[in-house]
C-alpha cells in the first residue's frame, strides 16, 4: 500500500508490503553498494528539466536493480523539477516504480520488507558475478 498525501491508496503496480520499516529521508552517496549495507538508499538531487532530465529515472531504476536495493531518488519540487521516484530491488512489467507528482511537493509512505529484498536477490542472483575488487583486473 502506498500512502499519498496522508491518504492510503492500494498499490496496484507495486509489490505489496504490509509490515517492515518506513523509508526515512536522508542524503547518501550513490556508489557501488555493499550488499551487507542497509538495503535502502536515498539519492537526493536537483534534477532540472533540461535535455538530461529524462535519463534520470532510468538511472534510478538501474541503481536499484544492479545493487538489488530499495532506491528512493528525490528531486526538488517546482515547475522545472519534480518527479521523484521510489524503485524496488526488482522491477518488471508487473512491478513498477512508485512515481511522485510531476511538479508539486508530495509525501509518500512506502513500507519495505526484508522478504521482498531477499526474494529479489534469490530469484535474480546476478550479483553473484560481481567481483570483490575491480581494481585488480588487468589493464588493457
């Protein structure tokens, strides 16, 4: 269930999560994430509606999928900003990101559960291919 501006609405296009922990807003770096770290990442910015604006959501989805984490990418509100997005650790044609309004400020409550994360990491185990240290790769 996704709570929109204080009112709970059924989440038809997202994984349903009835218990878990509430996502809190805090700044963090976007980097290669250790899977033992907290599985929720907050990515804050000021993404202006220029020619690069439409690359931002695919970026957020990619970070969520490649690290198999819950990923909240927050933007400023306003005429030239908006469209924050919450991404699940796995998304497909049945499970999409949670969208925020195009320009207005909004508050969404999304409950995340460890079983949703564990299921994604079990069913889509491509992270097993990740190396511990990429600096050790031979240079060309």
